[in-house]
């Protein structure tokens, strides 16, 4: 599914309203298969993705966790991010795209740095969230229980990074230490 300004980070939840015919067909197909599909962000300045050059090919794979169909054929759903993927080709283009994918594994932070990166992320995000951006209290408590800097960076970036190009750059960074550093720089600014 190609969407403007939308990213699906691993471990994050994305609510979606499905109303376009092609995406209703895609959702129906997906629910009959493995309940998964990808979110591909459109490139800046594009209002409609006509060709594969109109959207990013590093995408978020998600699992449909909940789906409520409406009488008019539309649906509301919650998509849970599972992994970063690279589109390497297309098996189908119409009525909706089916992509051939390759999973992109992150390079973990060195064990001796993980605890420090996690602590820095929590401290900076707490300061950031004390401003205009507010998270539900339950999510704030859950963040404190995450000790993997990769997971924590993805959840915080999904919730806090509003600049679309910066969001894509953070999303595409596979080196966890570099991803955390880039996110910290954004949050401090």
C-alpha cells in the first residue's frame, strides 16, 4: 500500500481506514492469505504513485491485528509493524501491487553500548515528550520497560518524528547505533 507521509516501523501500530477499491481488494486478499502487507511511503512531491519510482522501496511489513469491515465495503484496521523490507521486484501490478521482498536486518549496537543508548533515548524522549507531543501514559510506561535500543528507537521514531524525510532516513538506517544517534539529534533539535 503506497501512502503519503506514512511509515510503519517495526513494533509500532498504525491505524488505517481502507476505502479505495484497489486497497479494499488488497485487504481482502491479504486477510485470506497471511494477514500481512507493506506500507510504502510516497516520495516527496508525489501526490499519486503511478510508477514504482514514485515511492520508496524500503518499506514496513505489517500484520493486520484487527479489522472491522463496514457495510459500505470500507474497513478500519490496526497494522502492527513486523520488519523492514526492501522491494526487489513486483509479481503483480493490478488491481493492486504484489511485491517481491527481502528482509533487511539491523546491525545491533555493541552490547556494551546498548544500555547507554537505551538510557539516552529514554532521557531525551522524556524531555521531548514534556513539550507539545504527548503520549498516552500507558505507552510512556511501556517505553521504560524496553531495553533493546533498536525497538525503542523504532517506537519513539514512529510516535515522535514528524518530518517525513527525516522519518524515512531514520527508517532506512540499519545500523542501530547510527539510527539512535540520528533520532537523538532530531529529538534534541
